[in-house]
C-alpha cells in the first residue's frame, strides 16, 4: 500500500480518536474513551509505517495539519463549534503549508 494512502488512513484514525475524545467528556464516558485509545493506537501504528519511506517532519506535518483541518470541520458540523476569522485564516495557512510541501519540497517524494 502506498505510504501516502497509509498516512491518510492514519489521519482518519486520528480524527476519529479526537472526535471520540470530545465525546468522552473528559474520559467520563466509557465507550468514547475506549474508541479514543484504539483510534490513536491505530493512527500511530499507521503513521509509523509511513516513516519507512517518508521523512518524519513531512509525515508529522501532513498528519497534524490534515488532522487539524478535519477536526475543525467535525467540530463545526458535529459539535456546533464555530471558528472566527483568525482561526479560519490560520487553518487556511496550514493547508497552504501542506500544499507548498507537496508541490515544491525536495524532502517529500512526489
């Protein structure tokens, strides 16, 4: 399986875990807490697989950046958490940084 596909799966697992963390209400609800632990374990395992072929800085930048974008969308759609203009601009800059890495960096295999 290509490293970037594995990394996308790691991001999805991380996003599920972070959503479960919010739903766990500070670990006071059992099943969301269990889902959080399992999802993060899967995410870290998948992320570790990508480190065989991609640099750690690139992997972590993509994992955390894409996770931020996805969890911000879930926060809005599922939990009704609205972002102000500064937050939206910051997230847009994160996406811009990911695009710069992917399009122009020699550190990231294309």
